């Protein structure tokens, strides 16, 4: 089992086979070497597809195996890079609260399409962060989902300046400053809701790295009863902890979808209701490990 690497794909090969055919058969031709074509397939035992590919590319096929989802995601990214169009994603994403700037400055159509696609997939997967990380030979795109970083796709290294410039222009950041840390903000309307995106840039070993924190306003606060606590623990929290006039509550663990644990805002809301009845002064502090 391998992981499709878009940065290592010879895009000239894609001109010899239609994207529709490759997507239908879950086949990703990578490159020709040692007289054979390396192809990543969801089913490397499918002799009919291998025979078709050998006829199309006129060389023997060396099959590798990957998951269907990773192959289709890589093909979608390659299609956007080749066509420079993102009509399906752009139709769903609307940027607002932008400053009076030229959004086409320093960013080509390919960067526009790819960024729209990445944001759309991140929101659909309910990710809290989108990481754009230039490496030695490629650009790695990762999402933070339920507290863990998962790989989304990879892009050619030469595409990094366009993509990073596109993000910085939308966030109102200085695209000429690449050595110092910067912060920005992007507002996006997607699928009838609003998503607030906080952008941070910092310089790394292989270039400028971006982290986009996605705050979906449609999710709102989670009720204390919906946090998944055992009834006994919930009763203890309500009767002893939240109704106390003094004390210290520690909420520990790694941060997941937000900068604070989900129980913090839910507990704070409950404590505010209690404090209005009992006139108790309550202060809630959180400390998350980096």
C-alpha cells in the first residue's frame, strides 16, 4: 500500500488518458522509469485495466496499490492544477469582509481553484485546521480532524508560492514579507453558513508555512448534556462543581476542534446561569498544552 504523491506525478502523462477514464478505473499514472510505467491502482489485480493502460501508454505497467479515496483525491488535485478551473468549489465558496485589494495579484487561476477545493474539503470534513507545509520536494497539505493531523493531499513544490500568495492576499497580509510571522483573517460563506478563518504564517526550513484555523459559526455551543459524560459524572459536575462558590476546575487533554476543550464553553454557560441565581462570583480559566 502506497500514498499517492501528486508532486511526483509526471503531468505530461495525463494528456494521454482522460481524467474520466482514470477516475472511473481509480488509476493514477505516475511516471515512466526503467522501461515501465508506474501506476497506482485501487485494484492492482484488475488485468483489464492494466492491459488498457499498456495499450494507451505503449509500455509495460508496474502496478502499485492505494485506497480508492486517496487516488480520487489526487486525481482531483491534478485536474485542478492542469485546468486551472474550480467552478464547482468556487460556486459554493464566497469570500466576504475582504479589504479593497486585487485578489488576482500574485496568484494565478490554478491557485484560486486549488485553494477553493482545499477549503471546501476541509469544511466538509469538519476540520479545525488546514496546514500548508512546503517540504524539500513537495507541498504537504494536512487537516486537523478530531485533534489529529491527517494527510489530505500533496502538491508540486513549484506551486507553493502561488498558493501561499493567494491565501495571504485574501487574508490581507503582506505578500512581500516572507521572513516574519504574520496573522490575517478570511471570511467565507459556504453551504448557507459562515466560516471564520484565522491565518498564521511563519518561516520554516523549506519556506513559508501557513496554518488556517477554521471556525464554523453554524456549530455553536454544545450543551453540557451532549458532551458524552456518564450520568454519575454529569450529576457530580452539576451539583458539586458548578454550584460551588469557590474552587479550581482543571480540564485536561490535548486540544481538539478548538483552542479550548469543548466542555469549557458548555460548562461556562451552565455556570453563568447558576451564578445569576446564587450571586456567586465564578472565574473560569483554561490552560492548553502547545
